[in-house]
C-alpha cells in the first residue's frame, strides 16, 4: 500500500475540468454594491484611521486647540474598545447571563442602559 502525497487522481484522464461560472451583470453589480457599502461603512467608522479620522482631527486641533500629545491621548482613549474587543468577545463566548445566551445579554445590558439613562435625567424641583 502506497502513501498518498498529492490530491491528484491516479488517472489524469478521470479528472473533470469544471469551467468557471460567469455571473450575469446584474448579479455581479448587486454583489459589488453590497460589499462596497459594507466596506465604506467599515472604513468610515474605523477608530484607527477611518474616513471620519480627518474631520475629527481637524476639529480637535483647530476648534479645541489640542496639542499633538493631547490628540494622541484622545485617540488612545477612543481606541480602548478596539484594543480590548477580544476580551469582550471572549466573555460573550464563555458567559451566558440567565442561561439565555444572546437574549440574556439583551436583557441584562438593556436594563443596565435604561438605569444609566434614568440616572442622568435631571431631578424634578
């Protein structure tokens, strides 16, 4: 019995050649638009230098008169959720509040957000 070292069939005549499928123009355009919109949205909101980075930098420098080190500190603080996103993902994968998986997170953090919003409301006089 021999050792198989390749994926090729023993008989090259039995290998079927499959021609690539050419998608119609409408399908290609729909896929292109869908992926293009996703890429633009991701690029727009990326905290590590997306499309929104230039206007925010101008605002912070020109309107708020921040120095270069203050701008760097702002970017570091604004990027903390990006730097720690793997921790949140790990917690989400290992912990299930109320034993309900995603619905438990919605209940827990929805109630927490509601309490946070209610605590910031001004009290009646």
